[in-house]
């Protein structure tokens, strides 16, 4: 992984707690934000590596839509979500991240983790990945671990392809399996988007890749997006928005195509595309008022889930409780 200068301090907090083993006073718990993301560019290539993973080029940015994670010492590792998840805690990415941290650093990850969910699941917004990243950063805080320790990146990549991105936060380009950080860019802070998805249903990433393999679509050129971000040229950035998994998402869940077409017909919209493999479609808007207006119309006129949001500049933010 290349050496990067982070554009923010991932240890931002209201205090500087130390691990209990160090003997320094620690707050009772940590509150950690876990922001959602959108893909400004997603290019899945037909070729795969020796393990069967596709080469993926991904440009992502975080949003101010976020889960909130409370993390505190406990007698054992336990994870709970609100609303409550319909699967065992061992399947939760936050649980997996804590276990992986324990193995990487030879310690018992005895924490109680409560995840207040605001990011919908199976939506392409990175909910499970951002929860894992926030958990990793919280445990770094408790255990006094430098988040730039090379073992942290290895832990993140072992959980999922998007997890390394969420350790950073500003717009970023990743390649490999979509999990190798290559370049960070100036934030597009405050740019408004509206997120719209079917009220029910989602797209399985596994199924999306299976369908893609049946009839691969070549990705759009990547360099125009990267150069636009380097130049901080917003008009060029939004002109370069692309996702070659979008056709597959629309096939698997036709409502995604309906939402995309509807958003493209709205006023004050600068760019529209599918988030990841779906089921959310995002529209970059001229103003936040326009994003809110479109979101309300999506809910009232069509019964879709919708949320106005703004592009953010940070990864997990930690507050000591």
C-alpha cells in the first residue's frame, strides 16, 4: 500500500483517552460516526485474479448520512444493532472487525458494541463496511494503536473491499479489488445529493457480479474522473460519474431503473447514477433545497425511500463519552 498523507486526523475526539492497560483514565465509552458513501466512479473489469476476484477501480466519497456506534469495555465481545438485526451477531461486520483486531494484536476484543443504524442495508451505501471501519478505529483508540499501523489496513481488507476507504474519508481512488488506496483528493464538502431506493428489496453483490460475468460491460475511462478530482473541477467530476454495474442492478431490480430515469428528469440535477451494485440511486443536486424537494417527491409520489444528504470530508469521528 502506498504511503499517504491523510487529509484529516482520524483520532479527532473531545479528549485523548488511553487504553485501560496503560493505567491512564479512559472514558466509559466511545461514540463513533460511521458515514455512508457513494461511488462517483465504479469500474469493474472482466478479468479476475487467482482467487476469482475482479479488478475494480473505485472512486468514493463519504456523506453526512451515518450510523452511530457506541463502544465500551465488556466482559466479552457482543454486538447489537438498533433496529435489531435478523442475523447472528457473529455475522455482523463490526463483530468480525473486533475479532480480526484481536487476532492481529494478540488481545481479547472484549467490547460491547451498539450500532444505531441509519444507513439502509443492501443499498450500495457501504453500511456494513463503514460499521467495521468505525469499530476498528474505536478499538485503535482504546488500545493506543496508531491507525496507520500496516496491520490496520490488513484487518480492514480482510473484512471487505470498501472497509479501507472508510478509514480515510475524503474522496479517494482505490484499485486492486477496490480495496487498495491509491490517491486522496480535496473534499467536495457540502455538495448536496439525494438518495432514492425502493422501499423494500435490495441487490445481492454476489448476484450482481454473477450476472455481470454473464455479459460484462466495459468500464468508462477512469482518467477523466481522476484528473477532474486533482483539478478540483466539480463540473468535470460530475460529468465523469459512471458505474458499469448499474445495468446489472437495473436488471436484478427493475425499480432501480425506474428511479434512475425519474431522477434524470428532475430539475436542478447535475448527475445521476447507481450506488455500488444498488439498490440506491443518487442524484447530485445544485442546492440542498433541491435535494430535499426531490426526496419529498420521491416519497410522496412514488412511495420510495429517500434521503437528502451532503458530501462529507471525514472518516470515523470519535467522541469520548
